[in-house]
C-alpha cells in the first residue's frame, strides 16, 4: 500500500479504499488475511483506531470477516461483489460523463476503436482478469 494520504477524505476511508483496490486487483484474494491493525498503524504511522475504523467499514460491508483471535480475512465473494458494485457505479456515474464528452467532441466509433487498440495493455494481469462468467453475473 502507498503511504501517501491526501486531505480529500478521512484517512480511514482512504485505507478502506486501498484495501478494496487490492481485492479488485487480485493482490488480496478470498480467504487472505489482512495485515494486522498494529502492523498497518506502525508501517504508516497511523493511530490504530484509524486503521480499525477503516477495517470495520470493510466488515460492515461484508467484504472482510473477523475471526476471533486470528484477525481479519477477505470474505468469500468479496471481489465479485465489488466488481458488481463498481460496474454499476461506473455505468451510473462515470459513463454518462464519458458519453457526453464523446458526443461533444463528435468522436466516431472507428476513432474510439482505433484509440482503444492503441491504448496500453490492460493493468489487470491475465490470471486476475474476470472470467467470462463474471461479466454475466454483474446483472444479478
């Protein structure tokens, strides 16, 4: 995790978002343990209560589960749930802006396809890319 924090939102929320990104990117997989509250607090010079609050949000969202005496672990189905939520958020919040920009600039489908073909390779490692089945599951 990056140790840079910004003032745009509370640190506990930024920490939560970083763990979510790690799950989406496949860095943390189902059943993997999260780093301990103490180690994260020490590594990033944070108050342990701040770390705990960020982790608790993940528990509240059922993305992480507490195991008494053992720590916190990524829940089964966490990545799939996050992908579904992120896809929906993109389609509702980001896509209308992107589409409006495409319309405003008068970009054609051919121009967009050429730009897509020339774009850098996807950041998802092939092993972590969603399978074809995940795409259909987003409509549940």
